[in-house]
C-alpha cells in the first residue's frame, strides 16, 4: 500500500478527518495505551540535591510520579532548535546528560532529574521507557521537528504502518544496546519528518495520519477471533512487589495487557500467568492476542499482548514441586528463576487442568489444549526426518530444486577440524575460501531457550565462516530465520514460523522475501559484482 494523495485529500475533507487533525496529542493515544498501569504521560522521576551544578548521588532521596510531558515541554521550549539536525542534537544531549528542573518540596529547594546515561547507563531507560511523554513534550515545544510517538508496547503496529506506507525504519537495536534503544526515536523521528515533507503534510496532519488514518486503512481483524493455540507459555509477573497482583486481581474478561514473553509466541497461544510476589502462585490463564514481537521502547524488549483472562483457583509453588510431572520440569526445579517465556508441554498443561479440577474449578472455562498435530509433528523420529519431511519440501516451495542446495557442506573451521552445515544455499566449494549466501541447520527438536541458544551459536559459527547473510534453524516445532545485521547475527532478532503457518501462501511469501530462490539469486549477483569491482 502506498500513500494515496487522492484518498488522503478525501479523508482530510471528511468530518472524521477534520476532527482527527484538530485533536491534541494526548487525544490520539489509544485505549490500550491509556489503560496501562500509569496514565500516558506520567513518569517516575528522581528528585535530589545538587552541588555546583553537579548531581550528588548521595543526595538522591526518592522519586515520585510527575507529568513528564509538561516538564519536557518547559525545558525544550527554552532551547533554540532550528532544523532536524539541531533537534537530534537536543534529544541526544537530553538522553546522555542530566536534565534538571528546580522545584520546591517540603519547604526546601530540590531538583528533579531525568536522563544521564553517560553517568549511569541504566538511566537510558528514562528515554526508551517513557518515549510517549518525552516525545509529546518535545512535540509541544517544537511541533515542526518532533513527532509524538504514542505506540508504546505497540511497535508491531507501528512497524506495519511504516511498511505499508513505504516509511523506511532504521535497523532495530539489540536488547543490550541501551543507548541505541534510547536514541532509536531519532531514526523514527527523521523517517516521519521526511515522510511529512515528501507528502507536504502539516504536523497536525501527520499526527492524524499516524493515529487515525493509517490504522483504519490497514487490514482489520476480529480481536478475539483467535486461532487454535499452537503452544502453552509460562509468564511471570509480580517480581519485586511491583503492583502486578493488584492489576491482575482487577482484570475482567475484556482486559488486555502486555508482558515480557517469547518471540515464538503465536496469536491464540495459551498463557499461564504466574505471580511471584507477595503471593507466589499461578494466578490466571490468558490468550495471546498477537504474535510475539520486539519493542525497543519496552523495558524487557520481547513483548506479548494478552487478553481473555480466566482467573483460576490458585496453584502455589508447593503443588508444582510435589507433582510427579510438573515437579520434574527444569523451570520448577529452578524455582521459576528466569523462566518467564518458557514453553509448557501438552502434558504440563493437562497436569495443571487436573490440579484445578481436583480443587473444584470448572476447567470448561479454560482454553482447550493445543491438538497434537498443531503442537508438533509427532510422526518425526529424528533429525533426518525433519530434513526430508519438512525442510526439503519447504525449499522446493521457495522455488529451489535439489541442484540449488548443498547438503552436508564440507567446511574446515580450524586445524584439521571439519564441519558439515546441513543445507547451504549459494554455496561455493573452494577449499580454504568457502562461501555461501544462506545456510540451514537442522535439529530434531528445539524445546527450550537453552536449545535455541546452542543451535544458534553452532549455526552462527558456520555463517560467519561462510560470510553468509542469512542463517535458519529447523526443528519439528518450526522454522527460525536470522538475517545478518550491522552488528552481526543476533539471537534477539529472528522470524519464527510454525510448519502449519508455512502452508499459508502469505506466510510462505513472507519467508520467500528473505530466503526464496529469487532473494538468494539477488545476493549471489551482489556478491559477484563486488568481486569484480576494483
């Protein structure tokens, strides 16, 4: 979909278009955003004392919730910003250095502090964790140069809008790249600024485009018309007594929420909600409303959106640990430490349903477990079955013939050491100078995060040795595709599809754009051109 000037002009003349263009920034925030734990522009900010203009760490005496939008507006309005380059310099300075506002509290002068990543990298979270209020305040002060970003926890929706209307976004930073995550807004802001200039939109019209016109023109679907679950996931909240229990206790069947989750989560999957503190027990069962996705502005980075909660009879940890099936799970033996986003098997979910039934809970209120066929391919017995039954048919669906791939590609990785990547595309068998455009490493199963990491590390070593730009992992549960980024391959960034999904033409096309025969041929041509150039 391209930006259609004729359709846009009709929208601008319509009653709904005129109304959207005249709205205040805060009126554009969605109901999902407004229903978060805090109101859309609030922020917990430190207050402290200063000495000679410097922050005195020992003087920090607490923090409280403030209207970040108003404070940022007040600060930015005093700064001279004449063009987009100056705007980026201002934002970078705010993120890297402290921004301080003098205030009065309990009869004495104090300072409120925002940012300061240069002094404490943890403070970069001030920017990426409150980008809505921060960007709105900058927009209020300099509306021609700053766009309000109101897609907190909805980066997947924003990405879809940009893709549909040909708005190029910069490469997503990695999870541990705190400063880059904080400054990622600059890439978004410049892309939207250039889009606005290209189509001669006012800043009010751009806001209406982003938050009214574009969402209404994207393909809509019934929010709760969910497919059957393909998997069960265990999610943890209430860590450190952060108020999750109070929130979860207040939810009803229409509640929608956002949690740290697994990128492999698919729309319709079952979510088991565990709360750690102060009451450690399984609290409720939810459904995933979207596939898992990365959001650079979400503190935990990987995100799932969940809804349709069913509150259950509490199942405390003691009942997990004593159960003959659940008690043997590594996650249970580790007391659920670091287990948020861990998959539970069909047998695990059946055990939980049985525990609830024994407590007198009506398990008909719970979502049915995934069917065996959609959960995994049980007819496969080993890795070679994965190759013959799943991988090779997929490659043929992507346009390849058996002549186009090399199976068990011989590769020397060190002195006398030979390795054999399972499938190589665009491979060049030149001893000592082997290369390839893409490779696929197969496993029988990739069940846990540890399994995924081990398979990724192995495939990554092959890909770097071959100078490949794409690596993929295949197992009976699904297919993972990683693209080489500026900083190399990252385990935080991949496309995951189940084998059921790959039977759908649209999903197959999505994979073919990256790993189809035409895509690989284009990479081969590019590599050959670079070799010919002096």
